[in-house]
C-alpha cells in the first residue's frame, strides 16, 4: 500500500477518487494526458474552499463547510453531488454509520486546528481512526438486507425511461463496488452472496477512508490550514517540500535549480523533440505498471526515441549505468508496487537527461561482423 502522504500516494488517491466519483469522460481523457493532469475533483474542491473561506476566520469557516450535517450540501454546491451518493451507498447498503464517522473526524479536526495548521499525515490519521472502528465484518443480516435493496433497485432500473444517461452511468459506477461480480460475472454468480458482500463491504470501508482523507486534506490545504511544507500543497500550487520552495520551514519564493545531470554531445534522432516534463508546476509520470520490468522497457523505449540505437538493446541492458538508472527509478516508486503509474525522479526533466546518464556506455555505431 502506498504512503497516502507521499506524492505517489496522493496521485494514486486522485485516480481512485476520479474513477469512483469523477466524470467518466474526463477521467478517460486524463489517463492519456497524465503528465498535465490535475484531478477535476481536486480542482473543484480547491476552487470552492479557496473562494469561500473567510480570511478572518479560516478554521471556523472551513469547519462549518465540513460539518457532518453540511458536508453533502457543500460538495453538492461544488458540482459533486456524487460524494453524497457514495456516502449514502456506504450507509444504506453496507451499513456504515457515516454520520458518526464524519462527526468523529470533525471533532478531531476542531481540536487539532485550535493549535494551528496540521499536516497531511495528521489529517489522514484522523480519518482512518474514525473509519476503522466502523469497518467491521459483515453480518448475514446486512447481506440479506443488501440483496433485497438490489432486487428492488433492479426492478426500478428496468422501468427507467433512460432520460438521464449520465445518472445511470454514475449509479452503475457506484453500485458496481458491490454488485458487478455477482450480477455481471457469470462465474461469480454461482458463488456465495455473503462472501461477495463481505469482501465488498471491506473494500468500500477502505475507499471511504481514502476518499474522505483526500477530500479533507485538499479542503484544508486550499484554506491554508496545512503546514507550508506539506506534500499536498504541491497539488494546490502552494509552497511545499517537493519543489524546494520551503527552506527552514519558510517559503523561498522559487525552486532551486535542478541537480546537475550529465549531457551527451552525440546527435539525437531527427524526430526527437526535447521537452520539459518535470517542473515546479507538474510531475512527470508514465502510464505503465509499477514494476522493474516495465520500468526497464520504458527506459529502453526512451533511448531508442532519443538516439539511433536500434539493434543495440543487449548492449544497453548490459550497461551498469543503465541498470543503475532502472534501480533508481524503481526505488523512487517503491511505495506503490504494482500501481498504474510510475513517477520519474525530479532531478530529470527530459527524456534526453535520463538517457544521457548511461548513453556513454553505448557505441555510437554498433560493431559489425568481421
């Protein structure tokens, strides 16, 4: 499991939240443009809290918007009514006491904020310790109740006139958490409903914790209630520890120059265009599986894109510096093994910089037989 307070962890939470609660079309488009992606959910929360917070009473105004009785209305006003739908699903279908969870988080936040800004880690801890006591094993009674609800919903869906396609899509997206294997997957249909429901309840509890943690961190950060160096601030364009815009606990105004990376003088492929992919305003990510094999193949693709090295794959893979780079990128992403995205270390800003760390080991022209 990735660290929810690291850059990779926050990005993963963004993808999960967008898949569950965001616009399906926007999410699909964002996956093909990961490098410039800013979650529409984060943008909406940031803009709303940033504009509504009272600068003379930041804590009070934010707590009012996040109060248990107001939170659904707050997210509805942001154009995110589906957070309410998700919370309703967790409460009515899986029997989570959502009201008590939200009240517990709110009380902990109120106490912590009375002493000043908090960190992402503190907020995440408050949320998780509020959700965990309610994420109890499913009972047969709960499973039977859920089955009756689904049967009733199934009949209602058949009578739907299809007026709101978007609503049907979103409801399907939410209810698939519990139902897709049992009602869609033919192999799972012959299995135990109770076992399936029990697994889905546990998964929903974990999602509830992750999504609430993300939303609360973004809301507090947008209101300036996270400490200045907090990692979440990077996603909110505030001074943070990732970009070097914090020194001795205070904003510096600008990020320091990147660490020096070797440069090769050899000619690149005519089609290659060197472009910056890591900067203070964006993180360089690649949509590949986070494992060493995929990272190695990604770097091989990069070197062939930058330099004319076709046919030299074996020599590249045998390069100690190439293997060291593979290990470096793999370690940089070690907190989220098997994840859907790989982050490129921030010292590298272009593909050529990455490749130039080892290209000196590779002859410009491959040796010929004889």
